[in-house]
């Protein structure tokens, strides 16, 4: 069984955490640990000739778990013949063969690959009439109770703290029922349904009462995007506004997290408040900058009393007085600011983020989608080009699923009109566009696009990316469309990262032999496209490390439209003037298909250019609040050492 790492002898962490938590390096190792516990339980039940009653979850969190269970079955002979499973929930209404049904999800990820008996797989029925649902839900619960309850319940967690589809406001004694989905939940799911309008408004969910009656509960959460709600659930008060907090009152529950999901827990984020620590440079920087922001004071205004009153007297005793610590951290932060992201020629670079030499660098910017480059680092991109570096852009995926059907129809219509106007005859092209238009006009909700439609949508994204890169000033030979195969499924669900993806990445790096690589360092979703693209780069760079040119290559990570690096993490901050902010906006505007109600808007109603400007402006404002120069905006980077 997974054990919490709360120190019961000292009680340090128990002061903050009301639920046992286990933190793993990544989601892969966490998933394997949970799979081992499940496998051990199944084997114990087999030895006792008893059924093993499992409560199963869907969503992104358990994908790695199911992959490992399948591996254990195929490679180590783990049998599921004694397993009886009950899934937490299902959208309503929902046909079982729909792309987004949890029936299909469970079959494709687990049931079709192990020897569980089909009659032992229980998933709420999304095809019932509303009049049938109440009796059905009662029968679903009765079946669980007749088997003696759930032996082990697997949970994920929603951004609002929901477990199953027990949304904010659910009561602790709530039963299995039809529920209305919270707007936050629907927005989070909207990408799967290609837009909020297509996303179900209701679902059938197992009640909190049955979950709390499970013998054992494991909640899995991966990525920075879950860090805030994990902290609320583990350290906050028990409240129906955060249903996961009910688990504080369960006597056998463990939260299994990766480093990113655990990052806001007190013992991770501010360990000096929990126990005596060794004050490393990294922790000192994090603590001092956090203190200054908490007190809304410039760094150089912090006093001895500020340190003492905020749990940092050990630091003061080791490295004080406050002034000495303050000036050290202030200088470190000031040295992150540079208007020369490629290094300043003929200058002392001992305190600069980048090397002065070579004065003209070969630069390779990787962009997961065709607009991430200009959204995330458009100002830096343009500055690198203007300062005479040899800049290349590698667009890793086509981004085709992010183009609306209306946009594809408009584009198809334009091509037909263009050909007709200029007397261009191409029977093959005409047939392709006719086929695409016929499909789009009769497309069912969430239906996967046919290849012709995906190609049209990809052409739209490619044209926009080309226009943006040309706006920055890149020649055609420096614009590379990689079209990594893992992405090209036509669905939200992608293939795993494969050898061909890595080989494509290695080939582009080897061709350019860059002094600088820029990559999207987004870790919010371990299964997201940005993370897969980043893994491909990391794997490629490590494989190429023995090459002579790689000794001169530095890798810088930027963040996407959804978040920014914490100020204590930033190692290079590139300031922008108001005019440069406006130029960046114009570059983003080249991606017309991603304006005005895009397919994957997320929970944020702002357009991408607005998010970018607000985020860059907030970074500049944080630097100003800490006592440094005031700029209109800043783009931030962290160096990855390989």
C-alpha cells in the first residue's frame, strides 16, 4: 500500500496536510506505483477466491495507470478475471460508441486489452430516458453494496475540486444521480467536444456517499494545472465547495501526485515553514522573492523583522542581516534582465543570462502549434532576428484540429471560386474539395475529420504560421514544418511519442547545429501536446549530446498562453517597449483562424493576444514591484541543463 510521507513523529507536515500525500518525480512513476497496489490487491483477492471490486475513473489522470495495468497483464500475467469494476460517471446523454463516451474510453484503454469479463464491467448508461435514471442509479448503488462495497476507488480531481462529477455544492451524503455540470467542468471538457456548445450539460455520477464508503481511495493528479486545487483539498477546510476536501474524513486515502501537482503544498512550496532546511541559493531566492511579493515590498525594503515574523529567522541567522540577503537577491534578479537574448557582442557576459560569443548565433525555436512561437516569445523572436542571428523556426505539429469547420468551409469555398475565376482546372483538386465540403456539411458532433478536411485545416494553419514568420523577417529556408506523426490522429487523443517523432526532431537540430534552442516548457498537462513535443526535444537533445556542436548549445524554455514561470525561476527576462508589444500583437494577428471564438479557448475568455499581453505585462509589473526598472512587458525564460 502507498504510504504517506507525513512525519507522524514530528508532526511537521501534519500541521498543514490533512490527507496523506505521496509525491513522485513524474506521472509515469506515480502511475506505476498505483498499478502495483491494484495488482497486489487483485492477487490477494484471487488467493482468497474473492472478487476484487474496483472503482475506476476516466479523464487524463488514469491513462498511464491503465497502460501499466495492460502491461502487467500482457507481460507479467496479471489476470483480471476476478475483477468487477464500477466506473464513476458518464456524460448524459451519450451513446456508448461515441468518440467521447467513457464506455469507449475504458474499452480502448483497458478492457479490450485484459481478460476482465465483459459482464463485470459496469459504466453508467448514458442512453436512458430521464424517467429511467433515478431507478437505474439506485440499482447501480445496490449492486455495489451487494458486493460489499468498493475495495479500491481510483479518483481524479477537477479544477473546481470535483470527484466523479460531484461538482461544487455536492453534499457528503449525495447519492448516485444525474447532475448538471459546472461551467468550469464543461470548459475543461470542451476541447474533447470541439467547442463549448457541443459539450454535454449533464452527467450521471456515483455519489460522494459511495465513494466515502470505499475501503481504500487513491486520488491521482498530475501537472501544475492541478496544484492549486490540490492544496485547497489537502490543506484547506472541509467544504462542499471543494468536494475532494471530503476525503480528509476518510481513514484510508492517499493523494498520489507528481512534482508539479504538489508544487503549491506548504511543505513543497515553503518548506522552511514546516521543518529546518538547508538554505540553498535556489531556496533563498524563492523565499526572499516570495516574502517581498507577500508583503508587497521592494526587495531592498525587507527588514530583519520581516524575515523573523514570516518563519525565516533561520535564514537570517545563517546569512543575515536582511540587507546582505536583499542586495544579493536584488542583483541576481537584475542580472536576469537583458535586451540581448542572443547575447550582447563585445560585452562582459559574466553576469548576463547569455554568452557574448559567438556574436551571431544559430537559433532554433520550436513551436508545438503554429502560433505558440509568436504568442509566447514573439518579442524575443523578433529581437533575435533584428539583432542579426540566424533564426530558424520548427513548427512541430500542424495544429489542424484547432481550426473550426466554418473556417475550413470558407477556405474550401475560396479555392473553388479562385479556380473558377482564373480558369484553373484540376479534377483531382476539385474532387478533394467537394469531398471535404460534403463531409463538413453533414458532420456529426465530435466526428473525426476525414483526411481531406484535416489537410485543408492544416494548410490554413501552415499559411498563417508562414505569414507570421515572414512578418518577423525569416526567409523561407528558415521555416520548417515538421508535422510530427504522433499528432496526426484527427482526434484530441494523440498517439504516444514515437521514434519517428524523435528522429524528425534530431534531424532538424542536426541540420541547423544551433547555439540556442527555444522550446515550450509547459508542464500543466502531462498528456498534452506541449509536453509531448517537449519530451521529443529533451530526448533528441540527450541523444545528440555527444556531437561536438552540442557543447555550444544552450536550451531555453518559454511558457505558453496559459501560464508563466514564477519570478524565482526566471533566468532570462527580455523587456519590451509599448511599440514592441504592439508589434508582437500584429504577429499574433497573422493567425486569423485562432481569433474570435477559437475551438480550444479554455476557461479563459480572452483571446490569445490579450492573454499574452496581460501575462507579459504582469511579469514586468512583478519586477517593478520588487524594486527593478519598470517596462511595458517582459518575456521570461528558464534554462534547461542537459
